[in-house]
C-alpha cells in the first residue's frame, strides 16, 4: 500500500493552499507546455492517473472528451474532485501501484506530478501500454530527476554566491524521504535513463520531452521562476502507443 500522504490532515491543508490547488491548471506554470503536448481531446476516452482535485478531468470534459475517468488514492482529493465536477466524470479510488486497466480502453492517458510517488511504475507503464489503443497517447509530468535524486535536496551557494543545486545519488533509483509540507514524504527517484527505458520497454514511442523552464514572459511576471532555469523542477513527456 502506498503512503497516501495526501490524506494526511496537515499535508492536505498545506497542499490545498498552493496556487495550483486554488487556481488549477492556470496556477501551474508548466501547464502551457503540457497542454501543447496533448492531442485534440474532443471525442477521446481520457484517463487521468493521480487526478487530484480533478482540474484536468474537468478541462477534458469541457473539451468534449467522449468519456473522462479520474483515478486517485486519496479520499480527500477525490471528495473535492467529485464535489466540483459534473457527475458524468467518473472518479475511482485506487492505488496506482497495483492498478490494472482494461486493454484498449483509452485514447489518452494523462498524469500530472503523480508517477514519482509510485514504487511499481514499470508495472503501471505495462498497464498503460495495454490500455491505450494503438496510436493512443500518454502525456505525463514528474518531478525532475535532478530534484528527486539528492537525499537532502536544497539550494546552496557556490564560491561567487550563485545559487547552486547539488545533485548526488543520481544513478541510485529508489525511495527518498523528503520534507515537503510535512516531514517524511516518500517519493521515488528515477534517472532520466530509467524513465526513457520504461517507455521503450512498453512500446511507448517518445514523441516529445521537456525539462520545463519558464518563458521570458513567465519569468518577468514571477522572477522566482528563474530558479527553474538553473535546475528544472519538472520533466514533461509525451509518448505514443506503437501500432
Ligand atoms: C501533486 S498531486 C497532483 C494532482 C493533479 N494530477 C494535479 O496535477 O493537479 C499528486 C496526486 O497523486 C496522487 N497519488 C499519489 N500516489 C498515488 C497512488 N499510489 N495511487 C493513486 N494516486 C496517487 C495523490 O493522492 C495526489 O492527488
């Protein structure tokens, strides 16, 4: 069973106050890049893995998806998703670490910032590959491996005072316990090699990859985002199910 930290009262309260929780997709600076990686959604059967508050599910429904399903392990996240969504969106509680999916049942599988919590991402990639129709698309984001690698992640300064993000343990895939909103949040580090080879092993062809950084306009509006050019926080991936 996964840690399910989003059902921890204190974590949930902190997470609920983040801009991306209050403003949804518009509060997520990487959203314009993810959106550009998506196919036309009208008429597609869409699955959102780790759907959280359901922001993307609602967006897919507004874009005339044929069906929209959101899966998450957190009762608290799902309760708000359901309360704020049209009943036509189906929400299910499940642990993605042991999820099975019906073969050939989706055209688009989307996941934003959830896969780095999973121990068994390799098995899930197999399920995703089987659940996508040939030509179907997987679009996902994860915390960047430069962020998940260190045992003690954090900014330092180099000799001339420039901000510096030390990276160690990079090739050691596995659990990292971090302090984010509360102590002891468990995330799973994977190198870039691991992510790419998981796609290859599961007949998912890499279409686009982005180590997200702000545009000049985003940086001008929010200068703190310039840190992301020193050390990207997000890895965005689009892959197509081979025929
Ligand atoms: C950072 S939030 C992202 C939520 C949403 N995708 C978004 O971008 O707004 C991560 C979500 O993944 C869910 N999650 C984490 N581990 C999970 C697991 N093993 N199975 C299902 N959902 C999980 C959490 O409950 C949480 O809602």
